[in-house]
C-alpha cells in the first residue's frame, strides 16, 4: 500500500503485483474506490463506498 499525504490530501493506494491500482482510499472524504480489472487490464467494474464514523466518549 502506498500513501499520499500533504496539502489536505490523505490517500492510500493498493496495487497488484503487475502494478495496476485496484484500491484508492481517500481518508479525508471517507471513501473507498475499488476497481475490478479484466485479463487485458481493462476496468470491468468500479465500486465506491462511502462511510462515516463518530467518536463517542464514555463516562
């Protein structure tokens, strides 16, 4: 996994052994984007997932 941080960016990328990017995680936007590729490295499907979380404090 490779990270890119700075100037308001906070992203993580995951690659296959062949160097094709298959996952982008934008931590500032709370969003994952996953790419499914075919045998010819063409993008067959791209799926994005947004999430949110909240921090709670206990007493």
